[in-house]
């Protein structure tokens, strides 16, 4: 099968959905291809039900406003509702959608990608495009295109642990607690005792409970597996199997130790493991933790007002990582150069695979910021495709003017850092 489009977005998570909507609304023919049977990534199949962090993004704010409600102290959304909302928004924007399409190869001419090759039930599918947006999370398209990358922290190459989200019902809302790192040390101590006694498989030990969208429910982010690589099928298999074995053990712990969860029971688990970190590609600029802490406003920004702490989980055990800088709510920008590479001129990085350090990645990897990235890359891709230009030759000011026209907020006034 041969398909043709102006912009091809590979990967249908939050960054991919936003990129496809933004490219199409700028007038570029746009196709989004996703390997699974639904869009949304961690916000749907991953069963994560809370927006961590924030950024200025018209697409994210539309999704948030249509799906999110306040429960207890958090605002949460229904992953089930998003399963139908994402295709609705894509259809409204005029995006062509292709599910169940697994990327397997690219065809290049020098530093220019001509075709992305997928495999589906009907066999090989070759998609020809002017601009490609890699929204796969792991950067599969950029990897196949020969773009160099790094993984993990500089010290030892270790990447953040993986977790499998699950949901329980039967929660007593009036008495239930919703711990996160460091808020309930007594519960963490009890769980660590369960692990030491073999009642819960290591490396569990932290208790993160999120208010559910429906009354009497809660989402549990307490499974844990370390020293795994999300780009290795054997590691992924081990992670999936281990975390699923941890689930009934954690439910038992909730019943026996956590107020309000005495009658809680499992009702759903994620379709797939949640992968926090894999490849980070070498772009024209590498965003650092210093950029974030300094609240740098780059003159070529395409993401504005991003905000999230350094969300590093313990890489060698359980709980949060203590080896990270203090964060005080700084809002930062991400420059156009972080999304561009030398080795694949018409491929845009998008989402958690962009060019940045291990610590910077732990901040920008969250979904609201990924939505904002997609809005920026989709706009850049459309402008490049419509003008038969290289994405790197699209003036950032033109991208910014289009983003601002769609309601993206101007960065807070600070000293501008020029590229």
C-alpha cells in the first residue's frame, strides 16, 4: 500500500495528537499513524489520570477543559472518555488516521527521509511525506533515520524506572488518603516492611494514590521495576510481567494498611507498562536543567510557560531520587533547535525524545508539556511542507505568531537568550 501526505506524524500519544491537529489546522495534509488501537498513550492505554505540570497549549487546554474535574485535592480526568475524544478532535481538524500500523523502517536519500514503512494486517504500508514528526516517545523514527542519541544519566546510563498503573474501586472517599513521595512516611515504611518480608515483590516501596475520576475509585502508581531499557523487548517483557505480579500484592497492602482502602478491589489495569525515559536525541540544541532553573526565554521558542519539577524516580530502588536540583516553580521555554537534527533534515523530534539532558528530560517528559511540544512541531511541520522548505529554515517568529493566534501565551518577560 502506498500513501501520500504533506506531514506524517508517527505516534499517537499527547504530543502526536497535538502535532497532527496543529499541522492540519495550518492547512497541511496530515496523517497520524499509531501502532496500537487507540490514541492517547499514557492518558488512555496507560491509565494515568492526572495532568502533571503545565504549559501553554491550546490543544491541551481544550482536552483538559472537556475532560477534567476536581476530586479531593487533585484535578483528574477519565482515560475512558479520552479514548473517544482524541479521534473526535483529530477528525474535526481533518487529520487522516491510521491505527494498528507498526513502524518498521524508513527510506532515505542522504539526510532526507522520503518514506516511512509500516507493517499492518494488509502487509507493508509505505507513507511518503514532506515532513515527518517523530512522536513515538522512544524516538523510533529518528533512530531508524540514523540520528544519534543517548540514554540515561551520565553517571551510569541508568534510566528512570517503569510502572504499570491500575485502578481500584470500593474506596471510602470520606476516609481515603492520597499519598505521594514523602507525604506519608508511615505508609512507605509499612510497604517497605511488606517488601522485606516478601509480601510484595521488590523493588516496590513507595505509595502513590491518585483520586479516581468516579466516586469510590483511585488510581495506583506504586508498581515499580528498575534497571530496565524500554527499547529492549526482553526488558519490556520482564517489566510487564513483574509489575502485573505486584498488583494483587499491592491491593492486599491497601486493604490491610491504608485508611479508606479496606474494601478496595482491582477493577482495571493499564494496557501496557509506563515507560518514563529511553532515547534522547542529539539536536541542534540540548536543553539543560540550568536552562529550566534560569527560566530561559529563547528567541526561537516554540514551547512557552512549561512548568514541572524534576520528576526523577529512584533509579536504583524505590521512591523519589534525592539527587536533583531544588525547583521553585520556574516557567521555561523550549527552543526550536531542540526539535531539529543534522542527520534527518525533515524529521522533527517531538515529546520526550527531544534533545535534552537526563535531568531536563525529567521535567519536560510530562503530558501537558508534550502537548505543547506537539503544537509547536505540528505548526513548524505544516509551514515547512506548505513552502517546500527545510524545517530548520522556518522562521521561529512565524511559528510563534501562529501559536499566539491559537491562544498560546507569550512567555513571561525576561532576558531573551539568542541562538
